[in-house]
DNA sequence: CTGAAAGCGCTTACAG
DNA sequence: CTGAAAGCGCTTACAG
C-alpha cells in the first residue's frame, strides 16, 4: 500500500494524497476527507523512511545509555529515565531507538553510528561517566545531541546538557542530619566528579555550623558503585563507621550495601548510625529500615531532555545550554 | 555525503561504490579497497533509510512493552530484558525502537504503528497481560511478531512466543519448602493466568507427597502486583499467614510486601514463616533476609526472542512456534 | 568487473 | 486547488 494506490482509489494524483494526509491547506476539504477516509479504512500510514528521505527528518531520536559490561543494566534509575523520555518523545511524535555504549571504549565510531546512518535525527546521551573526549567526538559529528545527567565539570557548559544540582543534593543530606541532631558524620562515595559534587555540597553545608564533620576518609572511597563493594568496604571499616552519628552514601545501591553491612554486624540503623542515600530508586522503601534519600527529579529531566533534543532536531537552536534541576530530600526511616 | 560523492572521489560510478560497501563479490579487490578507504576516512556510512526503501528491510525491530499507566515503569524485570534484547539484536546488526503500550486500551492502532509506518521490520511484544484480542490484532497486520513472556493460555500456541514454564517454577518452590521441612504452606498471587500457572504448579507438586497444602484462600488473592497491595493484604490477614510454615508469593515485589508486613509485625522470617518469591529481580538480595526466589532465565529469553524475530524478518520462517524456558530456584535466606 | 537506468515511496517547487 | 516532474540516496536487473 502506498500513496499511489490510495490516489487510484480516490481518483486523484498521489501528490494530492500526500498533501491531504499531511494536512496541507492546499487541498479542498472534500478531497481531503475522501482521501483520509480511504486511508483509514485501509489502515494506511505514510512510509516514514520514504518521507524521511525526502524531508530529511526521520522523527526518531537515538538514546545512548552508558553501560559497564558485566552489569545487568546501567541502573534502574536509567531504565526509569528511558521510559519517561520515551513517553515525552512520543508526545512530540518521535520514536526512540535505544543502544548501550561502553563509556570506557576507545573506538567511538559506534556511538555516532545512528547519526551517520541517518537512522536518528538526534542523540540523547545518558551517563555520568561521559568524558570530554567522548563529548567532543559526538558533537564533532552532530550538534543535535543532548547530554543527560553528565557529571558536573567545567567543560560541560560547552555542550547542551541536562544536569542535576548534586551539590544541592549533598546540602540537603547535611541539613537532614543536622535536623536530627547528628553531629559526627562522614560521607562514602565513588571517586568520580559526579559524586565529588554531592560530597562537597554535603561537607560545605555541614561545616557551616561547625559540627564535627569527619570528612571522607581515604578508606571511605568506593572502587565502584556496586552493592558488593559498598558492603565489603563497610565491613572492613566497621569500627570506624559505627563511631559516626550519620553516614551519607552518595548512591542508593551503595547506601544499602553500607546499611546491610552495619545491620548484619549488629549495629542498629538508625538508632546508632543514621544513613542517607542518593537517587531514590523505586524499590528503596522496601528495605528495613526504609532508606531516607535524595530524590532525583526524573520526570523533569526527561521532559527537559525531550524538549531540548526536539528543538535541536528542528534547528530552532544550536548554541549550547545547560539546564539544572534541584533534587529533594525524601524522609523515610534510616535517619 | 552520499554514494555519489564517494564515487566522484574514487573515480567510479555510485553503483560500484554501493557494491564495494556492501561486500559484493562483483567488485575488483583493488577498487573495493580504494572505495572502503575513502569511505572510512570520511566516516561515511550508508544511509539506512534509503537502503531500507530500496531493499525493504530496515534492520530495526520495535520493542513494545506493556505498561500500566500510573506505574513508573512496567518492571525492572522488563527493563533488564530490554537491555539484553537490545544487545542480542545489535549483535545481529539490528537496532531496537522501544515504546510502551497500555494493554487495556481498546484502540490498538498505535500498537502496530511502527509496522504500518515501516519504521520497524518486526515486533517484539513483552508482557504477560497480552489478550487474545491484542495478539490477533497485531498478527493480522504482520506475521513478523514474537510475543515474549505472555501468560500461558491455550490460544498462545497459535502465535510465535517465548514463554517461561511457570508451572515448573511453582514446582521448584514447593520442592524447596519440602526440603526445608515446611509442611503447612500457602500461595499468594494475583488473579491472572500467568500467576495461576505458578500457583497450580506449586500446589500440584506440594500435594504429591500430601503435606498440608493450605491452598490459596480467596483472601490471599492480590488485586494487583504492587508492593503496597501485598503489604496491606498480609497485614489484614496476619494471624492466618503467621500460622503457615511457608508462603509462596508469585512475584518478588509482592513477596517483599508480604515479608515486610510480617517482619514489621514481629513475625520472624524465616524462623517462623518461610517465604519464596518469583522473578529474581536484581536488587532482591539487598533485603534482610535476602529473598529465596525463582529465577527467570532472562538471558536465554532475550537471545531466543532476538533470534526468532530476526529469522522472521528475513522470512526464513513464518509458522508459529512456542519456546519454553525453565526457571531455576535461587536459595538465599528467606526459607 | 563496471555502469546507466529504473525503481523503492515519499515531498515540494513549479506551472497551471 | 491540482498534477506532472524532479529529487531524496540507495539497490539491482540488465547490458556490456
């Protein structure tokens, strides 16, 4: 089924059918109605590939998510973001093509493949571990690209990006401990710019009223973001951790690792040590105690990313622009 | 950049360039090498839309996942499956376009949109809540469609499908309780064919050795699969649940709901009541006690689905075929 | 082994 | 308001 066939059935040219189906004003109302009715009866929809070849826009964006081989999926947070972005793009008539990429890889050609093959009009790149090298490589191929949740860094302002104000998130955690009267606190995080922001926001806010902030001892740096690593670190530093009033752990999964290590070794949470996580993944309130954590505004991020990439696809803007969103604290039972 | 431009640079016709880049044997080795080098230098890749228009295959499959409005995402299990399927499709040179759909919706036209617009060559449909009506509607539009993890039902054999042997999964749970000497057991599940299989497999295996299987009292039917519903049901039937040796809950999220309700009300798990879940979602071992559960073979399902849809896209087969995969029990600490 | 030509299914400037 | 024609960037049967 194609325009030509519909045209035969409607007794017009395929040119007119094209116009009618695209709501061009250059078609008599009666003609349009007849054509639309026939198309509907046949379940006909315009061939997107042919149209894209002609117009240059394919109404498709590529969603690249950073993925570390060996993990099951980047994270549940990423999965939720994907779902929300898909919905916001669909609302704008765009389809979303997803693909994982390894941010540590040297060969960056696969990352821009969708653009080169003209399968996607633009790219949404999710991941806090985007390097400047990768950002440069992508944007040298296309300026229709938006980075979502990259780590904060001086160079990020040169690229269109949607970021979360993690420094603010860290402050919220410090403020929460203070409100609960927890004065001897420490932070646990991966050694990564994204987490550095969270921790320095936490430390800064904490030190304002000069309570005993114990800082981030070198031993409290996580090698990676897995549950197992956090659990092992906490078990190996049990005495030290048990001596704090509160521990801020810069991601939920790591926070659960720390909390379980304490609980499994008889250190009561929150009675002896309070814990605050970061992310607010969906299942986090299933733990006992349920985790108090910093919520990332996923819905806002998804909407902003979709709006931004669609604007760029239609070339309404090309200059870089950085959007910041503020996280919120969710009180539960771990502090 | 296009074939014509490469042809100019290489001093050949675009026909030859097309052949060279597609590894046609109808090109002299020397000519091919020259063309390939030029293309690589320019980062040129064949325009997938134009090629698809010509060949009829777009090297893209649509992934439709059932989604109930109001939830954040269908499930983490679905998210993991998506990731794995994307990888298995990529290995075959296919891209994956994802879209959520509401399985309760009457208007089914949006479900086949990707096919009608020729954006996708085939469809992978994930969801246990696919109705016969929906299956019929989709397959009347395209036979290049594979249902992944649909509920078991008599009519499902008429369609290509990848299913998990949930009856077997239920048996595994019963066997596990028996091994632990738990004799008074019950099952909790949603009222849905998918879960009915799990529960009847459980009951059948349990009754073989005639221990005291307490069945699924009408009170133990869940209205939906959320944590909250399971928690509320368990709290309202606390005395009854506390009287069992073991409770099989037919999904992990619901199992955590039941387990937390018991724990929060002072009923020790696993000491007094053992609990076995179903799914083995990634975060399930973070709970205390970690949940013993039935693992669904995600990797195998993803590979089978990818293989099956790709075969169908290339029309190597069109008849329906049902694949079954067996789940496995994962011992942890809840029984 | 190579190339000119037709065709895939659209859109749109141009002429009427 | 309508249509014939050219063009988007490929593939492939046909002729050499």
